[in-house]
């Protein structure tokens, strides 16, 4: 089975057994060990939601699952003030 590394900003859920099981968080950094290019071994630095811990924690790739992708950049929509300025020019 090929492992695809998640990207920073992705939302994940901790699946490993331990005190952080079922908590969600955001990946801040990805470290990959490329022994086998077909199956990279990754560590994720994750900031957990709803905890008193301010520092992110490291998890192995099999200890987290993807629950959401990083937000895409949305185009800037014109506001009423910018639309009015365009009409006046």
C-alpha cells in the first residue's frame, strides 16, 4: 500500500491509543524518511485542538488520519465599496 504524505495545514485525527486518541488537529510540519520512495515514512508535527498544550506534538504517519484538506485560497470578491469605485471610474 502506498503512503501519501499529508501536507501542512491538513486537518487530522489522532488514531493511536493513548491520551490524545480521537483529538483533532492541524499539521504544522512534515518530516519524511525516504528509505523507500514508493512508501515514505512520515512524522507529522500536529497542533491539537481543545488541549491546554501550546506546543505541537509529533506523530508517526500511522497514528493520524486525514479529516480535512488545507483551505484553498479563495479569490477576492468585490465588496460594495470596491464595486462603487469601479462604476464611478
